[in-house]
C-alpha cells in the first residue's frame, strides 16, 4: 500500500472534517475516482492509497447560526468616484460593461439584466464612496433590531441616495447600506456554454465580443483585517471563506454565493484593489483581455487560477491604477454549507498557476492621490 501525506486536509475544529478532507483529497487527486472512507485521521481509498490527514498552518472555526439566519445576500452595487467620467466610460466600455449615463453619473450594467452594479460619479479623487448590500425584504426589520443590538448607529443617507435602505458606517468609516433588493449574487456555478461537434469552440468570424455577465466581487483595502472580518460578519451577517493571516480575507453570503462577494486586503489606508466581473468561461477571460488590450488597456496580470476561491482570473489596470478582474468558475458555497475557512499561505491563496504577479499588484495607489 502506498502511503501519502497531504498537508491541509485536517480541520480539528470542523465537525465534518473527515468529509471535508475526503472532498479535498478527491479534488487534489485531480478527479481520479477513488472510494474514500474516513477513518479518524486516515482516509482509506479503494485504490490502495492511504492518505494521512495532517494539520495545515491553521484553520478558523466555522461560523454557525445562533439566532437564526440573518445576513445580506448580495453586494447590490458599489459607488465609485473618479476624476474623469469620460475616461471611466471608455474603460468600462472596453471591458464590455455597459456604462449608461443617468443624470450626472454612469450606471455600470452587465449582460444578465439591466441591474446597476456600480454607480460612477465624478469627483476629485478615485475612491469607493459607499457600498450597498441587498437583503430579503422580511429581514429588513430584523436588521434594524440587529443594528441596535450590536450598537451600530444608523446615519442619514449620503447626498443623492434615495430609498429606504438602512445606512451606517463600516469599520473604516465608509457609508454602507442594507436595503430590500432582489438577490443578484450567484445561485450556483455557471456552466460553460455548450458547443457542438461541428463548430469551432471559439468562432473566428465574427470575433466574439466579450460582455461580463455580472459583478462577482470586489476587494477593498483596509488597515484592519480583523476589524473588517468582525464588522462584516457580525453586522452584515457575511461569513469568512478564507484568509491569509492579516494580509487578506474573503467573505461569502449565507444565502448562497460565490466563495467571496467581498474581501479586504491590508494596506496603510482604505482603497479599492479591484472589482471583479464574471464572464462566460476561460475563453471569455482571454478574449476579454485581448479586447481591452485592443482599446489600449494592456497592463495587468493573467491568465491564472487563484487558490482562494479557485477562480480563473485576468486583471487589467484601470485609468486610476486600481484593477478590473475578468473571472469565472469561482467556488460556490450553497446556503446551509458549513464552510471551513482556512488560514492560507499567501502564495497558496494568490494562485494555483499562472505568471508571476507584477510587483505592484498589491499596491494601494489611492494612498498617493
Ligand atoms: Fe478577485
């Protein structure tokens, strides 16, 4: 019998550690079909393989319901201020996102619906000026009570923000809204488009135009990773998916969402690292990057596959030196899943494969503006 030790399968704080380990073992074995049986610290396989589950660098205790399930289900949209609205219109158009002029701002729309995923206004310096989260209508009164319970004061909505959402400030003083809204986060893994045996996988003529399907997630900078996790889990009801110590963290929704709908990376101050947009598949990521390069947006990083979230990626620098990510095939965490959040090494989290990231990939250029 072959003995094999694979680091990272054992989570002593997870009730179903064995099942998690088995699932991971299957995945790490590249989809090889093996009958895997959990036996304490051992996974016994039908293929004559013994896998010894060992401890990883560290695991974070799985979060569980205490007073019923209360959490936002989606990032409804983000507010973004940029110094030049025309430049924003050109950049987002190049990506296949539809920037629709509404009054004095642009609404960023994607192909799945006419939902506004971002509202871009003109101002002195680029920054995310607010975040709006969607919740089920029946949960809005519960959120009002919950905010009182956790001693978070509500604020009057920022100027020009209509509606009856609940507004408050997050751990970095950024206005955040929870409002009744349709769930716009993913409801499952997006399947690649079915092809036919008689046609090319990617048509040569006409060249496919790439149009992102939806906002997948956004990653913000913060000085305080622990405070970000505490605030967004305790107040908004998100859950930790994975983290890399005090460097970065990823959060998902309790009603079913991608591995992360929002995350935070450490910096010396707040800022936007990237917005991420789901496309139809790996070809669409490559074609999208090519499409943007053809419009002058060449700087970035990709193609690769992340470790945290498992999504394919290609990043493109925007005119204000934050990034837009084209992505697909992220891990999906269904409602009711007891997800065991891992404390990953940064190298594991950043990529499973791909070219080396540029030296300034983690730079927060908003600190210099
Ligand atoms: Fe991302």
